[in-house]
C-alpha cells in the first residue's frame, strides 16, 4: 500500500527527520516507533519505518563508500540457497502451471534453471475468499490479480484435502526429493484444520509449513507444533522482534522469516540474529 506508507512518511515522520543527522539510524528508529506506538505501531506505520530505515542504511553506505553488508559486520558467506515463490510474473506463468494441473512440470523446469526449492499454497482455493456470503469461494482480484487473502476457514472437506496434497504428490512424482517444497498457508485456517493439513503432508518431506493460521494466537502454533513433525515457519504478518519473540518463547515456530520491508527495516531485522533459531529473510 504505497500511498498509505507515503502518507505516514510525509504527514507524520518528516518532522522528526528533516534537518537531523542521517547517520543516527538507531535513534531515528526509536523516535519513529515511539511516536506511532502512542496509538499502535503496526501496519502502514511500521512499513513506513522500514522504508525510511532501509533508505538511511543506503545513505550510510553511500556516505562511507561501503556496501551495507560491510556496515552490518561483513560477509559470513558469499552465496545462499534460494526458493521460488510460484506466483508467476511476465513470461513465467508459474501460478497457472501448478494450479492448472502441471505442478511437476513446473518443478522440473525450476530444477533445470538451478532452482531447488519452491513455495506453493495448495489449500487456499478450498477456503472462503473475500467474495462475500453468497459466493464464499468466488475469485476476487486485488492489485490486478487473484488475491490469496481470504476469510478464516474452519472446515476442509476430505476430498479437497486430498486435492491439495495431490499437487505435492505430483511434484514428488516428477522430481523425487530433488525439489524442496514449502507450503504457504496465508493464515487461512483454524487450528483443527491446520493439524489435518500438517499430518496429511508429513509423508512428503515438506521444507516448512508457513503461517497456516493467523498469527494473533501464538499458543495455537505451539499446539500445532506439538502434533506434527513438519517445521513451522512464521513470516511477514508478524512485525518487530517483540512479535516474533512470542512465537519463540512459546515454541511455536522452527523458522523465523521476517520481511525486512515490513518488520522494521535492517535496524530491526539484525536484532533477530541473536536468537538461536533459523532466520530466513525475504
């Protein structure tokens, strides 16, 4: 929501930034967060802080003539594995491939490009959408394409559960264990349904199950974790170290994946690395 973020930056934050020292990045973060925390800090406010923070680190890099990774302490490795979020773009119709019966073909194509991990959301289509009460499963386009957002669902039919799993089966059938598979949940399911989905996926060596439930109740994730062998990933809907800390303390996540442009920028994200838990950054 760039216009909302822009409004926060120009209408609220500018007066705390203009004329001040650009390199006081930590102080700027504290000031901006303290201001908006006066009436609730998340949403567009934290995305605005993230945008400003990333810009300030860029200024610091330009000022010192150094890449930002040097300012953050230098490289620990010179390459990392990547995964493909199968939403598609331009001449890469990934979403159509795996939703229209060709997930194994897509996985093989990704392997041919050297990409060894993929993320899909094979159960979303069976939940309630934003279409309204008369067509609870109708398609809704937001931002120019079909949206993954939807209403929390409390029931998944057995045949739909099997159809969601069949997409994973096809990937395994074509690529074996060469392709790692992550399952995105988009916070669409309640605890009982999440348990059913997790148990159905256990035979397929899933890389992680990501945000299968809304993040407002970390205790539900702890209960889910106690029932499944799948690694649980908590991601971009949680803002700042304070939000993620609840999941770690309650043993509700195996992998923390903050979105640096949402969670508070580089200043906040670098504080996560002190936790003894895998961190994956978007």
